[in-house]
């Protein structure tokens, strides 16, 4: 059961118009609460309402975000009659039985980019301790969902599937901003109903919200973009459907990847924000590849890590939060040890179905830096696809590589025979990814010569003339080296320029 009711398009329209006209936006919330981003409002259980303005926006924030009470008279004062009637009809306000004349909202409803999103509350209106139910609708106003949405591409697509959609926020944003058709699938009927409600509230016609286990309700369909923010916390038992995902936390992510051969079209991509494990001798990106089964040669895998955790950190976090016992903690540690887990990687997993046969698939991992966003991730997939094509060698030899302007070359000098000698050469950059690579001295000299004027072929000739490399070094090997320097973000070529949108 959800407290929401599906009203008429006119009711949704009246409410939407009021929310828009009253300046109920992320900017307003951030400005009034002094926040850098709206999700920070979840940091304290009940942030104090800012002193000053008692207008419609303040009422909406109190009622629908911080989750307090309001007087019916305030509603009458600030809501236009049609919007107030709609709020009652849609189940967005309910009387407080303990105090006549007082109301609260049984849900949360917040602005998010150009949309308004309803999800379950995370507090009680009277401030008493709140325990969410197993099927609680995950608030899109969390830091994790903001990260997920921020890493998704904004480019248009044909058919988008949002798996584990919760409030439906990712599918709604896509459907209202570039996807021709979108589907939102969630296993709980509660989340599915909220996604359907949000669809009507935002007047989005090209979205279908379906209830079911991953691909089951869309079994016969294929998509060119699949996005997923699944449950990923290791847990033998499911206490909360939005977070618990089997002993290793990979239960849902693995099944999402296993379904790609049947549901991703050629050239299509999966974007999945989750946690996965590096096992001894089997890094996460290789394991994701293995989950693709016999079709794996058709797919590329890129793991863009946000954070890496030790097994101890992952096992102890729920213990420290008081969610598990010492015995359960010990059992987690033992199961991680049995699975030979060396680290847990939290990040975005991109799986691409290569559009061109004959290209070798790539499997890479990158560490995100402070300026890594969706444009940098798109760049990485585009570049790695080019670099693994048959034309890569000639492309690199004919292009004019230039040093990245974010590059740092750190040279360690050590005393030797009475002088200080340069000995260790380290290339570093934090853009587009955070990368560090120890290179031989001659590679440092090569980088210095990459001025954006000389071609790869001319650079090879320069290195030979200067005695940096032997003439016997094949052009193919030299091109491969240039390619790996571009992959690392140390060099840039015209055919695949870095986005640098953050600048
Ligand atoms: C972390 S929440 C993410 C919700 C939303 N995508 C977001 O980013 O705000 C994970 C969601 O996955 C759903 N879920 C869990 N297991 C599922 C399954 N097997 N199939 C579909 N949805 C599932 C949960 O109900 C929950 O809504």
C-alpha cells in the first residue's frame, strides 16, 4: 500500500503548475539552507527551518522535504484552490489525528533538476525514531543517487531501461530530456507505484513503469542504454530491498550484467553504479567480463572507481552502525576470506556492446579524480574503442600528440658520484582521471617533445635520431606506447580531444 493516489491529469497539472510557480527548486532549497547541493539536507535528521521568509516555498520545504507539520490555514493561504484540492486528492497531505487543524505529508516530494520527485519519508513528522520498511522507496535526494545521475550521459538515446529504478528518477530525467522511450523497472510494487505517480506528476508520456525482477517485465525488449543503481551491500539476509544484495553484495549487479547479451543492442551501453569485489588474481573488471559468458568477446568493460575499500571496512561498517551482531560480522569476514576478496571497488561500471565486429574488446579500470564526470567517462569509452580498432596504429602515427595541460612530470634526483642525478620519472595527472605512471627517462623526453606539431611518425624519428630508442623499435610498438599515454590522459590527440568541461 502506498499513501499516494493516481488522480486526473488536470489535478497533476494544477499541482505541477503551483510547484513551478512558487519557486520550489533545488536552488531555493540550497539558498535557504546554505547548502552546496540539495542532498546535503539529509545530513541532519531535522534541519531547523531558516528564519525569515514564510512563503509558499518555505511551506513546501517544511511539508515535503524536512517533513514537519503545517496548519491547514497555511495551506489555504499559500496553495491556489485547484492545487490544494489536487494535493488532497493525490494523497500528498493528510490530517494529523492528534491535533485538529494540523496536517503533514505521508511522503516526501522534492525538486530535482527540472522534475519533482516523490519518494518515501525518512523521518516521522513528530521527530520520533523512524524505521523504514523493507520496501521503502529510496529517496532520489541522496548523495548516491545524485552521483549516479551525474555520471549518466546526457546524449539522446532511442530506448532506455532503468533497472532498480526506485522513484524512477533516472528514467524520468532521460525520458524528459533525450530518450525517445524509457522504461523503469523495480521489484517492489511500492517503488513502481511511486515511479508511475512521478511520471504523471511531471507529465512525462514516453515512460513506462513496470514491476518485476530486473529484465523479467521487459523480457522481449532490447535497449541502447541501460542504467542501474542497484542494491549492492553485502548481506546474507535481505532487510532492506534497496540495499541488500547477497553475501558478496554482487547478486543483483551480476544478474544485470548476465542479461546484457539478451537486452543490449549493438553499440549500446550499460551504466551501473555499484560495489564489486577484486578477488585474488581476478580483478573486478575481469570478473564483470566473465559474467557476460559466451558472448563476452562482443563487450567492452570499463570500471571507473570512486573509492576502494578493504574487506574489513565493508564488513565492519554495518557493525559500527549497529545493524549486525559480532557473530554476523565474523561470518562476513569469513565469507570474504573464503572468496579471496582483496578489495571492494565502489564506482561506475560501463559495459559496451561493441558496434563494430573485428575490434578487440577492451577491459580497463580508471580511478576517478575530482573533475571526472560523465563527459570524461564518455571520452574514455570513445578513446578506448578507437585505440582497440585496427586503424589505431595509423591514427596514432599520423596524429600530432600534445602534452596534456594537466600533466605533471615528477623527477626524483638522488646523489650519485658527487652529483645529483635524475633517477625516477613519474607522470601524474588528475584529469580526466587520477593517474600515475612510472616511466623510463626516454619516455619523459618523448613527452617533452610532444608539442602538438610533430606527428607520431616524426616523434619516432626524433627519438631514434636523439638516441632515445633504437631504430629497431617497430612503429607498431611506438604507436602502442603513444596510445597508452593518451589512455592515461598524459597526451591528447586531435581525433579524440579531452572534454575539460569542468574548466
Ligand atoms: C539503491 S535503490 C536505487 C533507486 C533509484 N535507482 C535511485 O538511484 O534513486 C535500489 C532499488 O533497486 C530495487 N531492486 C532491488 N532488487 C531488485 C530486483 N531484483 N529487480 C528490480 N529492482 C530491484 C529496490 O526496490 C530499490 O528501489
